[in-house]
C-alpha cells in the first residue's frame, strides 16, 4: 500500500506586511496589495481567498477572493514575490491562478 501525500499550501502561514508572500499594484484599482496568507492549496477554486493588506485611501487588512485579485494581478508591472517559494513570475502566476 502506498501512502498519498496531501498537497502543501506554500502560503498557509500568516505573515506581516513587511514579509509578504507577494506584493503588486492592482492594475484595476491602482492600490498596492500585499499577500499575507492563502487559505487553500488550490487557488483556482471558486471561492478561494487570500488574507491581504491593501494600501488605498482606506488601507486595511482583510480577506479577498483570488478571482477578484487576479484581474489586477496578472498584468501588474511591479509584482514582487518570495523567490524562495516561486522561482519566477510565471510559476507565481500559475500558483495564484490555481494551475501550478
């Protein structure tokens, strides 16, 4: 009998804004977003959500649906991500979309 390993959520632990898993300026809103935690292994799920810090006129922490963040993330020009987890932008974006 072989044991099946459960997939690991690489962004499951909460982080502070200064040590975010990733940050980018949302191309839809112009707000700076900091990814602080992912609640699930597969971000492609319909109600997948991330815990974020958003710098806007009303800066705040909160949960956001990945599908809503994706719209402003995919074309972001200033994406910064944790290179110890994702080796390049493509890998991060695949993970963020739920396909990697």
